[in-house]
C-alpha cells in the first residue's frame, strides 16, 4: 500500500511531528524565524541610515566661509571654481592656516593633482582613518582632468557623499571660459561650493586684513585702502603688495601709514600719472626720466606699455584710465598722428613679445615716438 504524501514528508503540515492542536505547528515554527529576519532587516536598515552622509550646502559666501574657518568648523567637502586664480590660492592658504591652527601645526595638507592620482587614492586619503592620522585636509588640484571619464566623476561623487571621520576634501577647478557641465555631479556632491569671482573693495579689504593678521602685522588705518587704490583693485597685485609690506613690517609687527606710503610710492598711481602726463604734453625728456625712475622702482614693462597704449586708445574715444590726459593727448595730436602713434605701439609690443628687441629699449622708443607724433 502506498504511503500517504503527508507521511512521506517529515515536518509537513499534516505530519504528527511538531503538530500542535489545530494543525498549525509549522506556522508556529516559522514565526520566530520570520521575526528574527524582520529584526535583522530592521537592524541593517538602521545601520544604513546611520552612515554619515555629506550635507550639500550649496554656494557659500566668502564672509560665511571665513567665519566657519575661524571657529574651526570645516565643511566635509568644498568645491572651488571661478575665474580668479589669485583668490583660489589665497583661500587655500587660509584653509591650510586654519587647519594647522586647529591641529596644532602638526597636520599638513595632502595635495594631489587629478591627472596624476586615481579616484581610489583620493577617496582613500579622504575616507581613511588611522591612529596617527584621524583626519586630513585633502586638496585636489585641476579636478577638471577627471571630466574626461564619466565613471571617474560618478565614483568620486559617490565617495564624497559618504565621508568618514572629520577629514576635509577641497576640489579645485581651474579657470575656464565656459562652465564645465561634466563636473556638475562633483559640485552637487560637495557640502559647500565657493566661487572665486572679482571681489568688491570691502571684500578685498577683508582679504588683505586677514593676510596681515596671519603674518602678525598690525597696519594703521588707511594702509589697506591705499594698497587697494594703488593696485586698482586687482587681487593678485594687492596680495603681492601686501606680502611686500609684510616683509618690511614683520620684524616690528607694525606698519604705519607713512612707511606704507614710502614703500608704495614707486608703484602708486601718482608717478605713473606723472609719466603719462609728460607723454601727453609731448615732453620727451621729462617722460624719459620718469620712465627710468618707474623701471628702477620695479614697475613691470608690460604694465607701462599697457598704460601707454591705454593713453593713446583713450584719445581715440575708447576706455581711458586717465581720461583727462588722453583728452590732452587727443587735443595735441590730430587723428593721423594718433593713428601713427598707435601703429608704433602695436609694432613695439610685437617686437617685445616676439623677443626681437629689449623691453626697456622698446619702451624708450615708444615713449619718444608718442611724444613726437605730432611733429612733422
């Protein structure tokens, strides 16, 4: 006689082994297993939810970023872009200084270049934690080199979204004419996004003041404003001038307005205006002497040639930094003479940039040519 299917399967619902009243002994056995699986799933979900995830804070202003750095509150990840390379370098210096201050000066930044480093190395430095290095400041330069591979961009963005420890990752994008759309995932993944745009004068003043304070130099009121005025609001020129003043004032820790004026006298606008004024009035001898003093003071040949071209271009009706002097030159020379002077400047610039003539000789010849352009 054939055995019953229920009897041939031990543990089946119809078997007597493990069956309780009502025939639901199998369900009773499975209930603890289902509960355990549910608890395990709940725990796994809790662990996943408890993993630290980067908070994307979007764009951040310079003042707000400075405030965070001053109190030692570093974003988990920071994306730097924009047209001003001088401001990017200055911000990286502020970032490194604030990091070293928080860490007691014993934790230098780790700097990588995207073209020379794999995504795995970057994430290992950013997410890795050890007894000797619980947190790191990781700086990646020229991050646009990663844009050639969408997979690398996606992998780095996913890693940035899952930071570990208290490390700070700074991604620096180089200047570009157009926005690099391929890097949008990295911008979105970073906790903060800062753009290096041309600062207004109050903001540039704050940059210069912080630079002086970092070097331990106290400047008299008006010194920073005079530097900005002399450098025409150009961040790179301002930072270079501030560093020069710091080198002078560092031994005493103080920089007076008189000392700053004496140091900046050769590059301030007054001497340059005097030189251009002599050119505008056709005083070739006086212009040559003033040109020599400017060159001896360290003013760049390119800056002087640009100022001379701007003087003549302004007489044509274009942009003029010294409008009155350009008008004076325009009244002294007619259109044909102005055209000859501009042609001479173009030829002088081409000879200088092409390496066919000495820069000082080119400037002296251009100065004499513009001064004597109206003489026939």
